[in-house]
C-alpha cells in the first residue's frame, strides 16, 4: 500500500492537503498515517503525474487554499490498484519489532513496555467502539443498509475493532506470562 493510492481513495471528494491531514488524524489513522511533510510533496508529484488537478479556493482562515481532485487518470490508477487484489504482508509493525527485542531491557522495563502497548490498543479500541456506537445511533441505515462507501468504511472499522481486541487480549496474555516468570524468579532467587 502506498500513500498515493490512499490519497486517490480519499479524494472521492475534492480536498486540500490540510483537509486530508485532518482525515488521516480522525479516520484513516487506524490503518495508515501520514503527516503534512509527506502529504504535500506526494500531492504535488501526483499532480505532476496527471493523477490530480488542483485549483485555488478562498479560505476563511487565511490565504487561498489549494484543493485537489482526481483526474480520469487518477481514477484509473486507483481502480488498477484495487483490481490487483489485496496487498497482504505489506504492513510494518514497529511496535511488534520492538517486542521482539525486549530482551535488551531489564524485566521492569519489559513489563512497562507491554503495559503501555496494552493501554494504547485499549484506547484505540475504545475510540472505534465510540465511532461505531455514534454511527449506529445516528444512521438508521446502519449497518447493512449503508450505501457502498459507508458500508466498506464500516468493514474497515469492524476489522479495526477485532484487531485491537485481539491485540489487547494478546498483551494481557504476555503480561500474565511476564508476571509468572517474575514470580518464579522471585521464588527461586
């Protein structure tokens, strides 16, 4: 998965770079992250490649803002990316790599790391639970009568909930194992 493909998907409706950054922070961040230093150069390259076009619009917060929209070539590129099928095994999980190397830390710091990881995923899960509850309470079409864009967005939300619940359970199992190890060590020491 690459940032240009994500931006093409996000630009179903025209948006500025700042608007896209806000969407990353509020929605997409559960499966992809990007900052303005990545977004703006990528948008410029995509425009140079003919995948996007832009226009300036007045802004009520200062100078005019540049709003991007997909071109026919951009829509074609997005369609080709989707038609290639699922991109599996392309995730980079820095936190999981860190867990793999926790042996380099003292036992207390190992446990502290796992507690922080657990708490982070509990927080993410709760955010998604809140989003889903709000959606269910405010959209009578929820869940199965949602139109395609919203239906597929809900699919990603459900996977996020399942994923975070599984990771939280895994963290709890790891913490229990660390506690058993530490108890054995204390008993024999």
